[in-house]
C-alpha cells in the first residue's frame, strides 16, 4: 500500500542519517536564488563546495535547480523517481551519491531489475506547500514515472507558515528577518559585508 511505502521511506531516511550543522551562515548563501512564487528556490547551474564539520562536500545543481547533473533524455527501459522534501532528503552535509534519493535508486535498480534514476528536487528550509511549485519547475526536464514526497514531521509543516520569503544578497530569509532586510538598507549592508 502507498501508506506503507511512504512510512518505509520516512524511516529509511531517518536511519540513513540526517545532515550535520553547517559551518557558518555563509555556507548557505549560494544555495538559493529568488523565486516569484515561493520566495526562494535552489539555484540553477551551480557547482560549489561546502564545509561541513571540516569535511568538504560538493553540492551542484542542474539547469532546473535539482541536486545533481543535467539528465539526458529518458531511455525506454529506464524508470525515474522524483524526490521532494527538505534538507534531510536533499542530503545537506552529504555528497549527492550519499543522499537518500541516490541510495534509493541503487537499491531499487537491484530489487526491480530495471535502471532507476532518482531526481533530487528537495531543498533545505522549504515545507510541504512548496512541493507543487517544485514539481512544476522540474517535471518536464526530468519526466518522472513516480513522485515521492518525503515529509519530516519535525519541521516541514512549520515551514509552511513561513511568510515573506526572499533572498537578500544570496541569503534565504523569511518572516520578520525578510521584512527587515527588504526595508532596511542597514540590514542589507550587514548581510553583504558581514558587519
């Protein structure tokens, strides 16, 4: 049943391990770009290295802002699974092949006997209400056979209540911080120069 599949995926995500804390707010600076519908989204065509607990981790985004490479045309014998979620599904602090979607693809390829490609359209700090805009953004480029929404009960529903999202000088913000940064040149100066 679908409920059992989703429960299994949620438990597997927790078992595989969550992200580590980043070393400073500047690490998140380039992950996002402005988005008219959601406020901010993962960057497009970006390839950077982040430091996490002293470990250098490569994070790259393809042309539609999914974590990983640009995907070639879908092959007739290939199955594609698109993953939506937050920082845990994204694999914050992990290499892309260590993140949950990539691990799922390897195990599903073996179990199903067919090539399975997983697309990682998860993003840190976004909630469940943001899933639909992300699907709309990546669906045509990725052509999924299955879409899996992974929900972390610890904060995903609270992220749905974040308002006034924006990106100021590369920093994602919501709520009072976003309103302050939009209206105060001093706040924008502090963000830009780390004052």
